[in-house]
C-alpha cells in the first residue's frame, strides 16, 4: 500500500464524510464520495482503531464498499484470490490428503468424504478452502504466562462457519461472540444457499464461498483489525501464498507448507 495522503482537502473530506453519514442516495454520489475519501478513512481507521459504524456507516451497510477501498489501496492484488486459487486449490487438496487424511471426516460434512479432484472445478476450489485450516497449525494465543492453542475444529469455525438454512441472521449476529471477521455459509457447504461475512455487528452478503473468503480477508485489512487468532495461520497462508502480501497486517506470520516441494 502506498502513501495514504491525497489531494482531497480537509474541508472537502469533512463535507463528504458528513454527507455519507446521512445519505444513501444517489448511489453514484455515494460510491464517488466513498472512493474520494478512501485514503482519509484508512488513515482514520489506523489512527483511532475503532468501529467505523458511527463515523463511516456506509463502509459496512453498502455492498461493495469494502472491496472498493481495498482495490484503491491495494490495486495490484485485488483480484489475486480469483486468479490464483484455481491453480492453488488442487495443491491444497493433495497436501491435505497426504498430511491429514482424515480432514474431511473431521469437518463432520459426510459427503465430502467421496469428493476428489475429478469434481467440478468450483467444488475443488471450495473443498480446498475448507481443507486449508485443517493443514495449517491451529492458532495460539497468550493467556497470562501460558500459551493456549485451539483445535483444528475451532480454527475451521473461525475461518468458515457452517450453519443451516433458515438461520435467524439478526439473532445470530447479535449473539456472535467472535470479534474478528469470519465467513458464515448457510446450507450445503459445497453449494451454500447464502454466504455472509460477519464483522462489527454487520452481515455482509457475498455471492459465493470464495467471494466470502475474499471479502473477509479484505475486511481485515480495511477495518485494520487482526485475523481471528484461531485461524491466523490460515489467513496468513492466504496472505503470503495467494495475495502475495508481505506486510500491512499486525498479526502476520510466514507459513508456506504445501508450496514447498508439492507443486
């Protein structure tokens, strides 16, 4: 990411920020003002490190704004997941089957047990996303003077949580204990009915599971928050291997398991 300074004057930025607080239409004006205030908003989020709900509400309640900010700030890598994952996904599944043969069963999704690389490409890509937390080291955090490591199941849930169709979404969001962004997929995990990114009291809808993972990753960077500690190594792998981003996130560790000697 480059310099966060831009040519927008403080007065113009303040006027646009006020407009964005109280207006959602016209949509073209909203999108334009969000783009023009992107760098000022990024500086604000890094300085104050608090929720944008009150100061920048359109960031979370208007579809596409997280993605727009990310594309402005990180234009070279904005499409990386969609360009690279089709090539990386088969490597992930081969590595998972070699080093953790029971990963499908551990997800308690029975029909995954019969899936293999002969499946349609979209299913292979989805299965690889599910497999990723099963081959990465589970997250660890300090509790006092001791270190606590979560289970692979907890790591998977912090990355992609699977829920039934008909889940009461407002109630789910209200009762959610996880503070960092994560993906919620409702229905059949290979072909979910709905996919959301849950973050900061909002449910941001995505068109597919891979779009949900992409949006969730971008939300971490735009909101300037840490990865969920349980899935930190999974996100770090996506960051380094897929998005090829070496810095910018405060919870960053380098891990590249399945790319070394497994091409």
